[in-house]
C-alpha cells in the first residue's frame, strides 16, 4: 500500500486535479443508506442458497466442464514460450532490483512484483486461466539444476513428509508480512535479495525432493494452484484446454496437500486484515493499545529494544485476523458435523469444503486491490522503459505519470459491491454442489449448508462494510 500512496503523492504534487479514488482523499456519497446495500448483499447470498437447494438437486453431481483438444506442437510451443518468458522476466527483475533506480515507485522490480504480479497476475489466474505452471521460473531453474547433477525430478525423487505442506501457508504469511508491514517491500535491493533467496531455496528443495517440493511445500505454486481452480479456463495437459463455469474446478477431485485449510483461510484473513486496518475499528484498537496501562510496560520495553511499535502491533493484528478466521471456519465445520452426523471426521470435512471459500478470496482480492492495480499499475510504463536506470526510453513511456482519473470512488464501490455478492454467492452454490456429491441425500446436503450460508451472509455484510469505510467515510 505504501508504494501506491507514495506514487499517488508524487503525482498529486505536480497535478492540480481533484483525487477521486479509494483511500486517497476523496469520498463517495452513496445514493442510499449503507445499511440498505448491506441488507441487499446479504439477501442476495441467501437467495443463492435457496436457489441452489430448490433447483440444483441431482444436477449438482453433473460436471459442466468441456475439453478442447489442440495439436501437441501448439501446446509445446506455448509452454516453451511462456517458460522462456518467465526466465527472462525473472532475470530482468533481478537486474532492475540491483542496478535500477532505488526509489520504489520508479523501480521495475518493486512495481512489477507487488502490483503487476502479486495483484494483477493473481487476479488473472483466478478470473481467466492459471499459467503459473508454464511460467514458473523458479521451478524451471530448479529442474535444470537437478538434471545437471543427475538428481531425479519425478519418478525416484524422495517423498516429502506430509507436514512439509505447512510451509505453503507459512510462506503466504511471510509474503503478506513483507507486503503490508515490512519496509523491505519498498527497497528494490532488499526485494532483489529476497527473490534471489527464494530462488536458492527452490533449487535446494528441487534437488532434495524433485517436483514434490513444488507440489507440496512451495508457497507460490500452492497459492496459484488453489486460485486457478476458480478460473473458467484451465490447461489440463499439453493437448487439452478445459472450459468450465467459474468455480467448477473446485468440484474436481484432486489431492490436497497438508495445510490446505490454513492456506485458504490465510488468503481471506490477510485481505480482511488489510481492509480492517483502514477502518475506524482499527483506529479504536490503536487508541486502546496506546492508552492501556497494562500494555504500556511491555510496549516501552520493546521500544527500548529498538522495535518499531507500529510494526509490532500490525504484525500481531495480521496474525490475529488470520487465526480468527481459521478458528471460525473450524467452528463452522464442527456445527456441520453435528448437524449431518455422517461419521466423517472434522479434518476431513474441513478439507472437503475449504476450497469453496476460494471465490470469496478472489472477490476480496479484486474488491480491495482494483484501484491499486489500475492506479499504481501505471507505474510499470516508465519503469519498463528504463529498467536499469540508464536513461533509456525503450517504449516511449519513460515520462508517463499516473492518471488518477482512470477510476474513482464510485466505481470502486460498485465493483466491490458486485464482486463481493458474486464471490459469496458462488461460494454458496459450489459448497451446496459439493455437499450433494458428498452426502448424496439432498436433504442432508441442504442441512449441512445452513451454518455455512449464515456465516457467508454475515461475512458478506462485514466485508462490504470494511471496504465501504475508506470510500464513504
């Protein structure tokens, strides 16, 4: 967020033009009271549950995926092109991080990684098609290293312990901490060192466990594989493209590595924290902490040890929000287990239904970051024209600045409103279809989804209120 705000501040210093976008000064006066929008959103999610229960039934077991065949040479060509492109981009980003301009808003690495990739590419993977398996430069370098030293990659590679799957949600939290709290995210050289370290870890993991490392432990592969199941398109293999309704991929059978529940809950909890940190509720938390006599002594001690108290508080807030969402989901599963009395264990039920939360994660990501992507994303144009700070103008865009009029607070509100309703409604429908397949009996399937639907309605209202605060207040 600081990258975006810094870029906007720089532009606003030289442009006498009114700002009109989410979280940088302007507000949007809703034509109707906020409570009516919250009620309408909750009602829409409830209607999706009723519609699924009344009209889906046995049809929920039928796959809606179509497979499109294409020539092997075309698949190989596309895969090779994407793989080479991924390696080139990684090399350019590392070069820009160390030799390019060291201002975050002018460096290709900081803009490319945090704006174009972490926001834009993740949204593309979830809303269109996931191309990360073909692009992933870390896995390709690791595979080349394994071949060079004669280490097995697939068959014959040592199996990883199941608990290694926890490395993926831990890695997700680390990335979120870097983005939202750490100063390292704004330092191109520090970011370059972190990317280089990730590459070394990927090589070591691939040498030790082959492809198993990327399937089980690698955070980026696990995150993008999960989000890719929401997309309407998917590459099945080098000759097959799958076309399906959004979320249909969540119904396909696939092996879930250990830690999938924590990973999906983390994806939602992180964006919830990012939104909450811009609301009056977070300001009230900060006031409470600053005025608490109980907390004063430990906070003063931490300050004397050189700690940045705001970073400490935000770190605790991030972890607490993710833990709270994870705990709430586990409690919902306990209630579901008690209602259906299916004999299934809590962990099995939790793993079975956690994927149905992914449309919500996508909706939150889109709602919260759409203005960030469209505004800060413009910084890629001058950065790409002169990636190494040599005074180049490769694409004729070196002098381009941010146009803050491309999106306003009103557009942000309506995108958030529609995306959150669509995301939660899709989650409800997918969860109902999973329940029909799992429990066979439509009555038990519907009963199992009552607590989940009530939670979805409450979550819709809460998340829409959170996103409304920087826009309407």
